[in-house]
C-alpha cells in the first residue's frame, strides 16, 4: 500500500484543535491543489468562504448546533456550490441562464470533489479536518450572517487545524456492501451484510464506552423524521431550480 | 510542496486507455481506502457499481453520448448515491424512513467525497481516470440496463485504467475567484476575475488549435438551455424526495 492509500486510511474527523491560526499561504496552496479536481465541462461551480471574524465564528458555532470547533479550529470555511459566476458569464454574453436540477447537481458534485481534494491536501500536511453538516441547520441565518448573494449555495462547513489528538479511524461498511459487481444484491444479501457490520460497530461503540449502539439502529433513528426541511425552499429562493 | 499536493496538481482527465483490465485486488484496495472519506453521521450513502459485461459497457458508451472510453477503460464504474441500505435498516428496526432534499443531498455529497478519494487513490498508483457526467443523459435507460433497484441513484460514471498518454493539466480559475475572504465580491470584481481568466483560457485553447474559445463563452453556451430535464422526475420515481 503506498503513502497516499495510507494517508486516506488514517482519516478520522478531528473536533479538538490547537489555538493556532492556519496561515494564509497554506490555505492558498491547498486551494490551488484542490482546484485541480475534475469539474463538469470545466464549470468549476464552487467557492470556498473563509470566515475569520471571531464573532461570526461563534455565531456559526451556535447555528451549527453548538459545535465549538467551528469557532476554535485554525480555520473555518463554508463550502458553497456556486453558480453566480455562470449567471454573470451568461449576462456578459447576453445569453439566458437556465438553472435546473442538473445544474444544481453539477454544482453540488463539483463542490464536493473540490472539498475532498482540499481535505486530502490539508491532511497530507498533518492537519486535521472536520466537515460540518450542521451548517444546514439554518441556512437562512447563515446566508444573512455572511451576506451571501443569490446563486451561491452553502452546503457544509469545514474546520481545519492542528489536531489536539488524532482519533482512531472508524470502521466502514464491508467493501462488498459498497463495491457491487454485476447486479445490485438482493435485500436478503444486503441485510446479511448489515447484520455483519452491526456486529462490528456494536463492538466498536462498546469498546468506547457507548454500549447498545449499532449502525442500523443509528441510521433508523436518523431517518425516522424529516430534518432540515427548509433546504428546498432556501435553495430555490436563492436561485436554484430543483425540477426539470 | 509535498508529494500529495504534486499528485493533485498533476490531475487531468484521461480519455484514452490501454486495453488492460484493472485487477480486482487493486479495485478492492482503492475502495477500502476511499471509504475512509468523511460521511455524514456515518451513513455511508453510496455504492460503486462495476460494470464488466462488454455489451453493457458498449451500450453505456452510447448512452453517455458516444464516449468510447466507457467501453475501453480498464474498468468502468457507476457512482451511486445509495439510500437503499437506510431504508432496509429502518424496516429492520420498524421505523418509518422519511426521505427529503436533505437526505438526497447527504447521499450526493457522501458519494462524491468517496468518489474523489477513490480517484486520488487510483491516481496515486499512476492510473488515469475520467468522470462521466454523460451518464445522466438518459438515466431511465441506465437504470433499466443495470437493473438498479429503487433508492439507488446513479450520479455519474468513472473510467479508470492505464493511460495511453497523460494530458497536461488545464488552467483553473484564479485562486482568488474561488477562495473568498470576508464577503462575497461585487459583480464588478467577479467580472474582472473572469476577464483575466478568459484571457488565460483563450491562450490555452489557441495553443491547442482551438482558437476563439474562452471560459465565459463556454459557460454561457452550456447554461443557455435546460439539459437533462428528466433528472428530478427520475430520482423522484426511484424514491428520492427533492422537497421539504
């Protein structure tokens, strides 16, 4: 296994950071590397907002569900799907700009390929990272706080910094649950893989002082009611189309 | 700049592959590394389908808009946002399963963080890759051909293999267009950055025998009418919700 595989396999989200600000030059270099990620038809439909103001970071930490690392990490970023440059380019060339679900998906995917490259770049320097899905708890408040213009769609936050400690990697689904050869397996076959994995995760949680938990139970609890039900309305109001 | 940054910066999509099948063990190892990507609440909402049948690959090459590499690369994969395991886990625990735009976005983002890790893993071994957005040209035909069950949402294809040649990296937007400090720049400031970049891309295309092209013009042409307008209907019919 080469060094890159080893780097990827060591990943675990870091939530406790040393109080050391991440240097501008490191951020610029990591962004330049991350931008080389594939992008659909070269549209590069993303922006990365760095939030520096301590008051704004404290407010975002609250909005993200009380996640202190949003205020405390060496840097906090908001990853955005960004179609604003496309709309401006269309205006410049006097063409209509017609968004639909395809263009929104392209932007979400472009942004996420970029973000993961960024994470790999930072982790290769020994930094720790943590994606913050809690950014979607209240996107109206986030957009108001950061004065985001239309066509810029915040997706998630990203904390980066020097880790206080490096958590152990958490076991993933068996490879054969994710890598599918030929036809998608029967429900019975999937259930057998999930039962195997529930055993692994149950031991994992027990060894960390959280007995009685497993993967299926966690997933079933997570999806039992709709969460963050403002997303469609928010993205539409900001210029996205989720139909057609 | 460390080796990982250099690896990321060398990326360029490969469309011509040597006729050498990608070994199963390499795929398994790359998937195991890629699975360590961050995942929202550990839900791991993705699957990777490897398509081996030569007839199916030829048919997919047509469906993707006549992209020969879909049939010819060392391996062809379909990256799927996958909520099927979640629905089965909910059934197992006798809980309702309530999808909405949040759960769909989580799955698209999870899948894309995983996919980009996979790409980095393969590229670290000297392999070439190419994402295939053309998979979304006709998702009904793709789903029928591969007999995809509900709650498994194909997003894009991925070709992997030994490159015939390694294209030069293509210039990206200026870092300051993507990395935003403080407030999102004014339209005027964005237009100035795009004008600068149009100059860079115009020279790039000209040096490759394609004069008269630039970035704004390409983007304006791309978004001037709705493409792939069946996506919302397709994903909804397969079990996604794009509201709430």
